[in-house]
């Protein structure tokens, strides 16, 4: 078994390979070496995130080309609410595995990866039960909070057909983290790309050929997610690469759920508090004059930002894995070096992405809608979206560092203050009080993003990496989880 593990490590540039005379190398050689490791993880993860998100995006694009604005408005509201009340929570809770599995893998405690993943799957499936009940009554909830009755009814129908996909996502997210923290990226790449390739033609048939209309798009999303589950489970069950890290489910899985939740809850809050603030824009846009237009415009901008965020999110996932593995191995200098490299790569990404988005501002609206009014309104919003894309590039990396270190609780505090004490109040002031409409709403969130990026940068800059390495080793080799570690 040990020989098999050594052969497997030699076959791919894992994170724990020895650094021979690294201190004597020139800085640019160290940077290039670190960038190679990060790129090995990040580039496939970007494609994975793009492919997974393309399932929702392509569905909304097809719904947007149905006659009228109502189908797109209903699907946009439903997608936003599904992300707010379901998918974001699952992704956030599963992100705790980036700390637990990443550090355990760095410390070569391979058996803990399987146990922690089982705990995550069981916990997330249980969480899906009350969430699905909430989705069933979402149309009535929307009417109670003042949303348009026609849009509310359409959004409610869309979300009901998304419920099977919610349970599938509860399995996808932990399995993704399980493979990611072992640097087994290419199985994720192949399964997500295959899912997206099947989803696009299937969605076209369900929307335009079966008579299901926009509800056919929601049903196709659920089918595609379960197809992804089947491929990931098949790989983990039969691949020799997971021979040492997969484990049989035992009673110990249920005994450790409380330990998982101690890290999963702040991890979910850190991600959800930011995600929810952006989704609130779409809901608030329904209270503006001409709600169908405003909702469509903001949902297109939000979808575009989320799509672009897959790049820094992939870099952040690579940074998280690098930091967690190095801290688990007791190498604080390696973790510090990884942070510097991924931040420099994020800066390059920010320049390229924002420039490209600004140059193609009319194409953004055309991709989602055939209505000239919608296309022009989206083009006017693109400069503000570019600012958000820049801050997202930086905070995506910083959030990954937080997950790798295990100080998600600090990230939750930062997001709470940045978006709910600053961003959302500014959005309400500019959008409704000063009557700046959708531009005012987005400008408020931009203020929150700038605050978030500044605070997260400061926390990362002052992090004591030696202390982080000690906490990581304590977490891995002790049954009792350490108290919330500060940087």
C-alpha cells in the first residue's frame, strides 16, 4: 500500500513534494515553482466551476429566449432564491472540508478524509429536508413580501422542480472537496464537463420541444446534478487513487457530526453572508418601478459576475488546498509562499477580466435576452460590474486562504460588517431614497465589496503562520477540535 501511494505521488505534482535548497533559489524561480503547483490545481478547478455553473446559466439563457419577459423574471427570481436558501448553504457547509480534509491530507492522516466526507454528506442531506419544504411554499412567501403575483407563481413552480437537484448538490459538494483536497482535480474536470455537455442539448429539448417551457429547465438541472453524482461516486468507489482515503461508514461518522458542524456553520456563514447580499439585490429590484425589467437586468448582471467569479474561486480553491496541505504538514513558510503567489495571479486576472467585460458590455445583454430594452440597460450597468469583478478576484483568493487556515469565523464577521452594516444600507439609500434605481442598488454592494476586500487583506497580512501550523496539527491529531483560531 505504501508503494502504491509513493507511485501515485510521483505521478502528479502534489503539494508535499520536498523543496530541495528552495531557500537558495532566486525569488522568481520560487514564484514559478509555486505558480506551477497552483496552476495545476487552479486551471482545472476553473473549468470545473464554469461547467457546474454553466448548468444554471445555460438554463436561464434558454428561458430568456422564450416569448415575453415573464419567464426570465420567474426563472431569475427562482434561481436567486434557490441559491440564497439552498445551494449557497450547502456549498458553504461543505467548504469546511477544505480545512478538515486539506489539513488531514497534509498531515498524511488519510483515513480522516473519508470519515469527514461521510459526515458532510449525511449532515447536508438532513439539512435539505427543511429546505425543500421551504421551497414548496416559496410562491406564497414571495407574495407576502410584496413581489409581483405572476412572477411569484412562476418562481414557485420553478423551485419545486429544482428540489431533486438540491439533494443531489448535498452529495456533489462534499465529494468535490474530498477530491480537491487530494489534488485529484481531473476526475472533477471530466465529470463536470460531461454533465454540462449533456445538460445543454437536454435542456433545449425540455424547454422548447416538450411543452414544459421554463419548468423544463429546472427539471433538467436536477437531472444533470444527479448525473454528476453518479460519475463522482463511481470514480471514488473504484479508483485506486482513493484507496487509502475512502473509508467505510461507521458509527464514528455520526459521533463526529458535532465537530464537523463547529467548523461548517461559520464556513457557511462566511460564504452565505456575501452571497445573500448580492441575491438581495434581485429581490429588492422587484420593488422598483418596472419590476420585470429591473429584475431581469440585475439578475443578468449577477449571473455574469457569478460566472466570472469561477476564475478567482478556482484560484481560491487551489490556494486553500495549498495552504491547508502545507499547514497540516507543519510547513508555515510553504503556506505563506502559496498565499503570495495566488494573490499575484489574482491581480493579473482582475485586469484581464474587467477589461474584457468592459469591451464586450453589449454582448452581455445579448447573451441573455432578445429585448433591446434589457440589452441597453445591462450595458449601462457593466462599468459597475467591472468594479465588482476586480474585488471578487481578490476576495476569492482571500476567502480560500481563510478556509485553508480554518479561520472562517473571522471571514463571517468581516462579511457581516461589510455587507449588512455598510453595503445593504448604502444600496437602500442610493436605490430607493435617492432614486438611483438598479445602479444605486449595485453601487451600495460595491461599497460592501471594497470594505470586505480591505479587511480580509489586513487579516491575511497580519496572520501568524507558525501559529496557524500549530493549530492545524492540533486539529488533525486531536479528537477535540481547537477553539476558533485567530490569525
